[in-house]
């Protein structure tokens, strides 16, 4: 059984990395530790926070704030086309 099977959640930093919000996973963990990411409107500073399908993330990245809904958990860090299937952008 793989690491992802049997689990309905994924670490926040790993999901952000697989979804290509940042280039390196350590950068994703650093972004989370600043306390500027929100999961369902709740601020978190824990890179190991559990992310589930349907969660809404507020992510400040590259000078803008992106609000996205989690559509899928990642099994790997694939190409950008695959990463874009992990979430949908929500309009404010």
C-alpha cells in the first residue's frame, strides 16, 4: 500500500509543492510557517496541517492573494497541467 492510499488528507506543504505554488518544498514550508496561509478561513503556521478535499486555501504568493478549493490530493509532483487539476481558483 502506498503512502497516499487509505488517507483522506495530505500535508499542506507537500500539497502546495505538488500544486506548484512554489518551486521548492522548503519554500512552501517557510510560507506556511509565516502564518499567512489560511485553511477554511483559519490561519495556520503548521506545515504538517492536514489538507482535505473541498478545503479552501487563501495563499499569498508572488504579490497576489490566491483563493483556491482543493479538488484532489497529489500522488506526486507532476507537470503544470497535472498540478492545475488539483485545485480550482475561486473568484472573490
